[in-house]
C-alpha cells in the first residue's frame, strides 16, 4: 500500500510513518521545510514538498490512502488560525485526494470534538456534537470531522475518523513536554487534586488502529481508540512524571476556581489584543477538571483492533527512553 501522511514530522505522525513502514507500506509524507523533510526521511518516508491547504492532487498520484495527522493543536488562539489549518486544510486535502483517486482516507480526530466543558463519562460514538462549541480547537476539529465523514463514498473514497483520547508515548511533545516544563519551573498545580478520571491512548495503540482502519472495509464512521481501563489524572500524570524521573508537587486548586481564573484571563488577554496564550486557558482548565472516558467496542468489532500496548508497558518504555 502507498500511503500519504500529513503531520509526519510531529509526535503522532512520526510514529505513524514508522508503523506503516513496519506493516510493509510505502510512505510519502508532507514536508513544509527542509527540516521537516529531513525528519520524515529519518522515520522512513519519502518527503513531498508542500503545505496543508495547498496540496496538489499530483502529490497524491498513485497513493492508495491518506492518513491525515496534521492539525493546529493549541489550547488558545484566534479562531481564524484554527479554521484555516484544521477545517480548510482538511477540506482541501479531501478534495485533492478525491481528484487523485485515493481510495482510503483516515483522519486523526479527537474526543475534544465533543467537549464543551462538562464531563464525558463512558461515552461511545453515539454521543452528539455539542450544540454550542466553547473552544476553538474543539469547534475546528468537530468541523473537520464532519467534512471527513460527509466525504465518505465521494469519488469512491472511503473515510474514517479515529478519536484517540490523550495520546502519549515516546517523543511526546505535548502532555509529557508540558509536565517536564511545569515541573521544572515550579508552576505545576493539580485541579481538584487530580481526581478527574480519564481514558488514555498510547501512540502505539493509535498506530495499530490506523493500520487496522486502512485495511477495514468500512467508512463514514468515527471510532474511539484508547488504552485498556481508565485512571485518575493524578494516577496517570503522576506516573508519567515518575517515569521521567520527576516528582510533581501536591499543590491543588478547586476546579471551579481555576475555570473562573482562566475565564478572566481569557477576557483580559483578548481585550488587550494579545496573541500569546495566557498562563491558563479556559480549555486547559476545563480539560484538567473534567472526567473524560470513552468506550472502544466499535473499533474492536468493526476494525478488528484492540490495544496491544498496556499502560504499564508504555510507562516502562518512557522510563527506558529517559
């Protein structure tokens, strides 16, 4: 199989390239710069010069499938940036794939597409998009999902959305990096003592779902993917920190207070016209104080997928990687 990957120089995309290569696929990867080209080449992909939102159909010629892992993953910022990258970038990539005759399109979505601030407990794919989206990231990813699902069957292309919850693992540049930074500068604080419960998804388990989705004869659906079981934020993030040789302090704020502070900071930052994010955004405060757990029966039944990496194995791998 010949697969075109976006976001290949990032955390998830790099692991996707490696997993596809291990499965015997030929992989092409979008590269915006020489630096990105060198990174994806190191993972085993052939770099293709271009930029999300302006991908020529010719760049996808001969490809059997697209794995769309690129996204603007930020907790705060102007809507137009999220819309340009996450929504319009996805729309243009879908059109290019259709024109190129691509037969499979796997989009890396997120449970955040359904998140409007309240807890999401034991949800499956029947959970609806919220009537009112409160966060630009969530709103843009929901819009992108809709585009992908609506494109199923157009020009004979089948489309699938995978929704991993809290992706983690080696080379993590988001959750793990934030833990290290905040532990180092002394800014770490738990919300509600870290009691919120969460599903998680090791990057190897996500990659296994991607490989399964490329082979399954289904389309037009979203699938949650996650590790076995669920944990409190304190249990999981504390274990991640420990695997990195860090000890997180036990300082804690009530979730309601953190949300109020984040809301005030958001209003102030926007009134001042600041482009850099505030110390705490409404999205971050809500995500750290809400419980989010997901069910994965649909992916198991319809994609033939199951998580192959346990959380204990993943944590051991983080410790080994340093």
